[in-house]
């Protein structure tokens, strides 16, 4: 037994902390890598399913309803329509933006399924279903969907 | 692919909080107080570490019983080069130790060279000076 | 198919934190109560089927492995299901099939979550490289769907408040329920902060620690009041695809239809239902999705879904009162069984003979349901 | 019980990563996966495919092998683990690969795909569906597979000490040696034979070789085990189509069982759960067995527990040269299926989970 003893606690032990840390190295699959390279060039390029002809943005390696691989790349527009949205008003762990902000499902022109993104340059109360919005690009060359900083009302804020 | 792959590092890290309940809590409290506790099963065996249930049957256990802190190595696997996450940073072994008074063996580490450690060797717990109620309150077992 | 019955049910007291128990302690609290209710011990059980949501909530990989000892599964089959939020329901279905198939006679099924070991929001919002950032949180995912429902159904705002009040009034009759808000009012719900517009604070479920267990058996001879499993179903669809209707998902409709067909009943024959409603607006949405009412919000507005109403929904208080995620679905299934066994105590629906349990998960894409009855099929 | 048949199989060859540094033989190229492209088969590196694409490749292959279409499938069940992929709900996006539309009866286990196959078999016994599609996918290339496996350990009594998988396997191996049941040379022989067999197997991408008499010269990592005694991890995916009343190899029995995790209450020289699972699956001696090995000593324990004395074991090389997390058990079923298709009368497929063979599943396949 140890001679010195610095432990003076007498209350029962009821819990302990268990720190875990796992480091991963992730490589973007080819379909995602293509999309992100296009994003760097300020282009939104989706993929079309060879069976149902639906266009997905971000592109999908496999059509989720037809289970076939999608190879054909399709240039989408930089504007779209708000399918639906919510206003995030609470802070939470892991959050990137300062609330309140509008999180919307946007159907980009030339695509068939909505993209989840942020709507900016407009008061949350002013956002409506069916509103037309356009991409505002970030100046930084981010190889992620954050290259589009947010979407704003088409033609800029009135 | 003729273009370079996009590769990114990603870390999943979190400090989970484990609440212990009465029996695991008593065991950890015991370690902090330099005591190793087992639990007596319905058929009279003493299992270590103490748990609220018999691992073999799931049935509740009864009294807590102090065991060790010395015992005998039952099985040993030697590690010549400790990794930074290992409990000790000198040559050591992972060992199943039958503590005095226990009917099951207890997994911990034993310090020593491969030549020095073997089945049947008597070892005893060396306690950490700063203890907080976890298995690492036992720094290692030593011959 | 071999007739299968629920002959034992146990659940924990649900709370934001259960610092008084370990994970084995939590699951045993439910499992031992279920065994006691069934008049059995672990030795009588042939197999254990465990469900819970992501391992990352507690930071233990495949926790069924270390929990085998606590659940008396040593020397037996131990099975683990994970289908996101619907997991508790899917797990009960898998357990029921273990019996109905004739593979086992008596199965213990358990579902749990100990969310206080971490922060669920953290576990779910870890930004993964190259994926679109999830910047909205759990409510942020479902709030746009709720907005779309409100817009489509032309539902008035107070429907969400009504469900929030009704479920908390029901939960106040259930001593196991986490939230105890017997005096909650519409005004309080209406005045509570908007979290994810249109969802207000009091229209959301809590985050809970809890577990639930059931004993399923092909031998109900020792049970005075078994709940017979008349129909089971699971249906899934992809998360995101062109033309997907998340307000009224096809997988949910088919899950309900399968379940009615297997049970040989029509929705109007049900005496009550426990539906997976983590945000109050999901009650009217699921009422329509499952074909229980043509207009969900009008049914709520008319009081049809209250205890004493035409079809009481979530008499236990539901997910709106207790949400140990991995267990939430199985709690719905177990509460449905309690109703037809006549053991639902203060939240008993008088004379309930036929009840439905329902769960969903992922982005409203994984569905599970069962219908239980007091009469042997 | 309904007789259930393995009607179709599909898999991606395992993409192996951590081969022992002292393995010899021809250097192998980075493995490539052949998947359907717009103009015929396309060769891609594993990293080029996302999980949905991996699942698509194997499920399409299994359905084609079975001569069935997606519309014929009544139930889908999959196996995977979030931690190997590094994110919660990884199975949600993978579901895209199987085309779960119109909505299917579908379920998922946080276990090896062999357990998904077990659930599908139970579902076929329930009787409401006749065709089930099972798949599994896993990557070891993304993260620290050993550390993920260590997070399986009891979070109160084992995980805080952090023993790596090879340390626990080392204790099991030493228990065998102490009991006089095996020697280090026996372990080396298991490994050398597995790698030799894998080099001859068309399906594996491994062509490295371990020379038996030189293997013991390398230092132990956790005595008596050396680096080569641990399976090399790989990426991969696999799928199986099960049908009731079909023509393919038939499932004679399938069962699983678990031991305590607590090593102090187990006899590590044997596997009670493997023996019980084998008995529950019908027992008997197979002609050929495909084992899910994480460490070489497990071959000796399973040979005894599963009664394999007379059986041909792991003619494909098994999992020591290529262990795909959450997939290896299902690929054992596929390998066993192919043995029966090739004329074997009775084949055994094994799957394990947890430290030191804690949980075991046994599938017995026979000619239809």
C-alpha cells in the first residue's frame, strides 16, 4: 500500500467521467467529391437517375427509389423555391449559426428533391412557403455546402 | 480517379458521465478507500468486482464482501511495449487475478518483466495516492 | 403463426436523470418488474431481445454484449435491434416474431436509453465531413414538416397546444411519467418560447432516462389477463427522395394497413392507441396517416382523443411526457398492452379490449406498430 | 419450421488494410471493386464508393444471383454499426442503396449481418413473407477499429482500464497454452494456413504470405500473441437473398448464444456459447466450416466447441486475412453457401461478436 495518501473524501462515489475519443479519417466518395469540386467553382451540379429521371442535389450515388447508380451529371440553377421551413430560435450544443435563423427545404431549379439550407438577408417573419430564393456564395473556397453561405430572396432584399 | 481524393480528419470525443447505482458505487467507493469488494451470490460464491447480480444467472446478489488486496495470477498476457493509453508505462502484463476470498478472477495489470510474471505468482494491489473511485485507483498489482 | 401474448410488463420511473442507477440497474428495474408481473424468473426465459437508439448516446458499442449478464441472458440468445426512434416498436415486433414463429416459447424484450450519460443533441449533431451541415437540431428537422401540415390541413394554431395540454393531463395520471404537469393550461403552452418555429417549448417532448420490458409467450396459461398480439407491422422508406410526402408518409400508411390486416380489425374498432408523438403536432398528423380520423386536427379539437373521448390517444401521457428515446417506442407498445390487460391504473380506458401501439423513427421513415387484444386469436 | 433457402449471394471483395509488416509475397495493389457502371462494370477503389453504393452493388448482385427482382422482396434486414462508420444512424443513408420504395417491411440490427440473416430467417418463420433480402456493410478504413471494439467492454469494470482486443485475446491464448491445449506454433500454423488459402481464393484481394517458421521470431504484442495472430481489418459489404421453399442450399438450423463478458466467470479455454449455439442449430459434424476468427487461437477453441475435428476448416482462408466489421459473419454464410453449391453436403458458417468469442452464431447449410 502507498505510504502517502492524499484522498480525504468520505462521501460515497456515485459517478465517474468516461472520456472517449475516436479519430477518423474520412475520404469523400467519388460522387460527393465531384459535387464539392463543382461547389468550389460556384456550380451546383446534381445527378440524374437513369430510371426515374429525377435529379438530386447534392447528387446521390444511388437513386433512393430505384436502387441504381446515378452517373449523369446535371447542372442545376442557383435559385429555387422554399418548399417549407422553420425558424430555429434556440441555441444548442454543436450549433454553427447564431439563432434566430431560418432553416428551409429549398427546391433548386432543375432538381427534384429539396435541399436543406439557411435563408438569410430577410427577417424570419417575412419568409413564406413558395418564396423564391437564390444562392449567396461565400468568398472563401470552402469545399463543402457552406460554400453557399445562405439563400436570400431572389433579386436581393427589397 | 485522376483527381486527388478529398480527405478530412474527424474526431468523435465526449466525456460520458456514468452514474453507478448502489452496488457498483459501493465497489468504486471501496477502491477509493483502498478496499476491493466482491458480492456473494445466492449459491455462496463471491464474485469480483461486486455487482448487483450474478453474471451467470442474472439473479440478485447479497452481501458485499471485502477481498484481496492480494491474490494469485491465474492467466497473464505480457506487454513489452506499453501504449500511451495503457494504465502503466513500464513493462507489464494484463492478468486475471484470483484475489484472496474471491471465487472469480479479476482483470487488471501487473507490473514486471515477462520472465518475472507467471501463473500462480502472488501479487498485491499498489494503490494510487490520489484516488477518485475508479479501477485506476489501483495503479497496478505487483509481485 | 403461433398465438403470442404479453404476459408481463415492467417499466422504470422515467426522469431527466436517473443518477441513482447504472445502465444495468436501469434495464434490470424494468426487466425484473416484467418478470415479477409474469410470475417468472430469468431462468424461465429462452431469449432476450434488446432495443436502443444510437450507441453514441451512452458511448458503449453494442451494449447488449455487456448487458447480457444483467439481463440473465448468459447461455441464451441475445439479440439487438436498432431502427432509430422506432427501435422500441421494432424490437417488440422482432421479439413477438421470435415467439409467433415457434423459435422460442418465452422471450424477454427490453428497450432503454440513458440519455443523461451524454447529450443527445450533441450525439446527433456531430458535423460529419463532406455532408451538408445539420444546423437545425432535432426539432429543426421536424418543424418544417409540421409547418407543411398546418398549411395543408388549414389547421388552427391551438391544435398543437391542445395536444400538449391533453398529453400532460394524461401523464399526470401515470406515476412513471417523467413530466408531471397536472395544472398545465393552453395559455402556458401558447406563452412558452418558440424553439423551432412553429414548435413551442411546451409542445416538445422531454429528454429522459428510462427502460421498459415485456415478457412475450406462447403460453399464457399462468396469466390471468394476457394481451394477445393480434397484428404486427414494420415499414420503411428512404430518408429523402423526389416527391416524398413527409407529412403523410406512405410507409406509415402501409404500416397501419398491414397491422389492421394482420389483426383482422378496422381502425374504428380500436378502443385506444399509443402513438409516437414527440412534438404535439404529430398527433393530428399520425391520426390521418394511420387512418384513425379523416381530419386529425378536427378530432383533436373535438376532444375525441382525450381520455373519455371517442378514441383516447396516449392515455399514458406518451412521448410528450417521457422520452427515453430507445425505449419510447416500446413504451407505446407496452402501454397498449396494459390497456387491454386492464392494468393501466389511473389512466385506464374503461373496457379497452383492442389497442394499438405505434412508433416512428429517422426522418419519419421507419414505422412499427402492433395491435393487441384481450381475446385470444 | 419452414425450410428456408439461400437463393442468392452478393459481395464486394474485402479491401484489406493492416497486413503485418513482415508478410511477404507480391505487393498487392490497392483493391478495386467492380460495380455496375453506365457502360458495363466499373473498377473503383473502396473509398470511391459511399455506403449506399456499396449496398447497391451487393444487393443487386444477390438479387441477380437469385433470379429475383426488388419487387419480389417481402422483408429487408441489415446489419451495421454506427461506430465503425463514425456517425449515428449510418444505416439510414445506406438504406438508399437497396431502394426501399414502395415502402418495404424492413429492419436493422446493430450487429453483424449474420444476425440480420437470423432475424430474416425468424421473419420467414412468422410466415407472412416468402423472400427476404439481407445485407451488411462495414468499413475499418475510416477509424480506429481496435478502439471501437474496446468500447464494447463493460463501461464500469473493463473499459476504464482500456485493454486492447489483442490483450484480451492474449489472455485467452495463454489460458489455452497453460492448459496444454495449444502452443504458439499451433497459432502460427493457423495463421500461415489461412493466408495461404486466401492467396488461392478468387474472392479475396490478399496475396501476401506469412512464412510459418519465421513467424515465431517476431516479438509478441500481447504474449503469446504476435501481430499476425490478429485478423487484418478490411472494408466490405455483402448481401444474401433468403427464400422459403426454394432450390438453393437450405438452412438446416441457425442459432446463437452469448457468454458473460466478465472474464473472471468464464473458462476462456472453451466457448460454451459456441457449443450451445451449435447444438441449438441442430449439431452434427459438417463437411466444411467457415469460421469468423478475430485471433488465431479462436480456431482451436471453435474446432473443439463446434466439433470440427473431421471438417475442412476455412478453405477460403477465412477472416484472419480479411475481417470486415459487421460483415464477416454474413460472408461466412456466403462462403458456406458456395461450398454447398460446389457439392458439399453440409457446411457450417460461424459468426462471433464481443471479446474472446463472447457471442456466437452458427448456421448449418445443407444441399437442398
